[in-house]
C-alpha cells in the first residue's frame, strides 16, 4: 500500500488515502505566494490538521510502501507527536512487519 507523508516543522503526518497530494502541494505554494497562510489536510489517526505555511517553514513530501496491516495498526494506535520530539515512523512500521 502506498502512503504519503508530509513533514512540516519537525513533525510527520501520514495523509489519508483519499488526500489529493498534488492539490495539497498547490495549496502550500499558494499560501507562500500570499506571504503566509493556513493549509489544512486530512491525516491518518489525527484528523484534520491546519498548519501555518510561511517562507521559513520547510515542507517535505514522501511516498513509501507499507502493508495494510502496518497502516491499520498505526490508525488504531497513533503515536504521540509533539513539537519537541521527532518520531521515527519507519521504525514504528518496521516492528510491525511479519
């Protein structure tokens, strides 16, 4: 299963399967053209998230392959994500591998 992650301000979010990644990228660029702005996206296990996009805020997209079981486990028990910590999603998924 292909999943899309977006990294914003030291936090990583897994986007829902129905999320239009191209449209989200366009929204981020649009916010930057206006100088700054909030952009909302739907995440797995966290609901809708709104981030303030500014010229000094790096945003990175990543696409990875994960099993349905791995994604389901994360949906049921999402890890705590705080500004002060960097969560390693790959390690989280790796321990769920058969």
